[in-house]
C-alpha cells in the first residue's frame, strides 16, 4: 500500500493564503482521485474537495485543490483565511486493486 | 435532509464484542455504498470498512480483517459494524458515512457523516 504524507501543521493570518501538501509514497498521484476533509474537534469530518479539485455544494470557493505529477503530490489551498477555517485537514485517496481508502496523517491549520 | 444516526458504542473489555449501528434517512439508502472511519484519541482518521449497495461487496482494513463484519439491512435503512475480539488499539470514535458511489466505494467520497460514537476497549 502507498502512504500519503502531510505536514504536521501550517498556519496563516486572517485574509492570507495557505497551502497544505499531500505526497504519495508510491504510484502516481494522478492515478486515483484525491479528496480533502476538514475535521474540527468534536465534529464529524466534512469533505471540502473531491476528485482532486471539485468542491461539494456549500463549500466556499476559498478552498481549492490540485495535483502535481512532478512532485507526486496533491495540494489544498485555502485563501482569504478565516478563523473558522482552523481545523485539521486530511487528504484521502484509494487503492482500487485491494480496494481500500488511504488517509494522510492530517495537518493542523492554525489561523493566527 | 440526509441524516445518519449512530448508536451502540460504549466500554468493553479486551476480547469483547460490540455492535455499532448507523440509521439512515433522507436518501435512498439502498442505492449507495456506506463506510466506517475511525479516529483514535490523538490520532488521525483511519478507514475501517465499506459495503456496497447490496451487501454483496464488503471491504476491510487489514487492522480489522477477520475481527469486524460490516453489514447492512436495506429494508431498515441501517448499516452495522459487528466488532469482535476487540483490542485496546480499537479504542476510537467511529464514524459512519454515506459514499457517493453505489458499488465502487473506493472512487467515491463521504458526503454525509454520522455524529460519531465512542468505543473504549479497556479492562
């Protein structure tokens, strides 16, 4: 199985932009969709990006996703940071040959 | 309005068993795959298991294979997770989620989630 590696934490000031990376250890990042989930303490996860760069209904366009084959990674960008964006963010992809879901270790976003 | 209401958590001794339930409403339950994801204290999200729309296809993480059984009753709009031979490391909050796919859960994502239910395995 492959692994998804995320930075432990990122931070930014209100109104600024932050990017969270998610690097796939083996196999191409482009071969399987990547999702991003927001997880606040005491709440269930909530998808903010699916299929690499699509936003579920109701998610503001301040959230965007992308993949880069050159670095074999996916990225979640949050622009116009708000205090409400403070949460843990998890990338998730899958191995269709088994099949299983694979989650990254999570990144704590702090809005300073 | 889509709702997933979880029940069945609690405290159990190592080696014991527990059954989690996830009662669905607000969508055609029989047309979607469902999944379980857990979060151990201080840890990240971990995928546990998934079931296709008709129970014929079930999938498990290696960490629970042979100990947990996922099932669904489409007539009752309910999904279950039967957990046996529980270990201390199974202690977590368990979430059920509706998946956006019918059969191939892996290429979908969790668009609606239950409130989470705590399972504590301790002597």
